[in-house]
């Protein structure tokens, strides 16, 4: 193995089981969650995510460096559609299918009225699959809101990846708008 100190196994969700907000990403990044064992920790995508969580009161601090850095999520939980590092850092349909039962279990812990934020179209589709929803009934689009089974709110966002933020497909304001809407839906 090239990185013997890396976590390098399925990355568990991070945050309290009873959180009202569930954020669903794609998969662990090679030098991010695959290394640290915590979703969005140690990679570029985590910078905007953790700063935003802090800004909206879902995190105890704006930066996540390591799984043992003391950061605590408040009423928020983060998971991925795919639990292990995918080949070429791109999740395949078979990996999404293999991991979907874990996502279904996590979604099953949410109460009616809770909010799911899907980061990217792959996460959006994985959430719908895990809920047994018809994919064609729910188009993906940034900051779109859907009512889905179980009385849940599904909010879509472009992924907070380096590519999306550097090309300005996703700006900080656009990302904050999603979390502002999540707070409204939660009644906060």
C-alpha cells in the first residue's frame, strides 16, 4: 500500500444519529476521507462544507483537519453514497448499488420533516434509490427542493468540489442559499 497510515476502509457517517439534517456526498476522496476516516475531512471539498456548517450553526468549528480534531456536528450528520474509495475517484453504478442499503438505513433514521442535502447528481439519485422513489419524478438542480417519502425534504446542491468552486459553477453564496433553505425547512 502506498499510504500505510491512511484509514483506507469504509468511511462511517459522522454526526449524531438523531440529527435532523443529513448531508449525502459522493464517496471518500483519496487524500480526504480515505486518509482521515471522516467524510469531507482532509480534502478540498470539505473546506467550503465545514465553513458553511459552522456559519449555519451545524458545527462547533469551521475547519476539519482530522477525525480526532474535536470538531462536533450539531443536529447534522454527514455520509456518502459510496462508503469506500472508488477506482479513479469516480463512483460506479455497482458501487452505489452495493452501498445503497447503508444509505437506506441512514435515511430510515430520519423523522418526517427532516432535511437531506444531496451534494451532486449522483448523491441525489442514490438518495432516491434508497427511498424507493422513481428517479424520473425528481429532477436534479441546484437548490431544488423535493418532498419525498417518509415526509422528508430533499434539497439538491452542486457538489462543493474544487472543480465546481473554481469554475464558479458553485459559489459560496449559492451553497449558503441551500443551507439557508434547510434551516427554514427545519423551522429554525
